[in-house]
C-alpha cells in the first residue's frame, strides 16, 4: 500500500498568514493527489484534485503543487473560515490512502 | 446539484450485519464510480470500498475484504454497502462519495468529489 505522510500534524497560525502543508507519498503517484478540508462534525470537502487543479467554487487563496512523491497545499492568506483539518489522498493505486491530517488552529 | 444521502446506520452487536444505502440525485448516477469512506471517532479518513459505474468492478480495503460487499442499483440511483461480521473497530461514520474521472497518459484515475453527510455505525455489545 502507498503510505501518505502529512506534516505538520498541527499548525497554529493567525488570520492573514501564509500556510503550507506538505504531503509525501511512499512511492510515485504522478499527479493523482487530492486535498480535502474537514470541519468538526461535517463531511470533507474537495479543495484540489490532480495535485494542482482548484475545485469549482473553492477560493483562489488555496493552491496545490507537486508531482511524484512530494506535494504541498498552500493557503495564501488564512481566513477565519479556513480553520479546519486538511487531508491529502492519493488515488493512483488501490487501496486509496489518506494522510493522517493536518489541523490548522488559531494562534 | 449533486446530493448523496446515506442511511442504514445504527447500533449492532459484534458479529452482526448491517446494510448501508446511499441515495444519489443531481447527476447521471450510472456514469460515475462511487466509494465508501469511513472515519472512526476522533480519527482520520479511511477509504473502504469503491465500485465502477456499471458495477462490474469492485475494490476493497484489506481491513474489510471478505466481510463487506459494495453494490449499486443504477435503476434506483442507489449505492449499498453490506457489512457482515462486524467488529468494534468498524465503528465509524460512513460516507458515500461520488468519484470523478481524470485522464493521465491514456489511463483513467478517479478522485473523490462530493461527499454525503454520513451515517453512523456503532458496533458494541
């Protein structure tokens, strides 16, 4: 199975900060990577697919980059609505695997 | 608008069975692969199973292989997950998710798009 490792596990930041979350795959997954946002008690929401394609309706302050084994999710200017947990997921190979999540907290 | 509504969750004893359903609307159901993803209390996301649009191909996580069966009825726009031999570690919120296609070097790959609100399964005596 492909292991997905996110860092950091928790991130404390202030409104307006630039935030970067890293996701590493244990083997190459090409560009088959998605990022999801989840708020407490809610279902996850797709933000980015194909490593860098922004899902329709998602604010442009979110961006993704990377290919192969190293990927990043960047929030250019953190907004109050962005405090949540973020997950990466590879869909190159079954079983589809998620990172362990990165919780973005208010500093 | 794509809508997915799960049902069928509840409290079941270890070793018992449960069938989850997911009613889909707002898109041509038979054209899309679907997945089930679960989340244990306080834990991260775990992909459980997937099925192709026709139902001809199915995939399972090792943790549920041989115990869970995914299926779909395209005439009813409904996805199912039959769960047998349930264990305490199957306790989770189960989400139904539709998958969208991405082509890469002449090969299709499927990413998860819209998620239902989830249904809670509790396995306990």
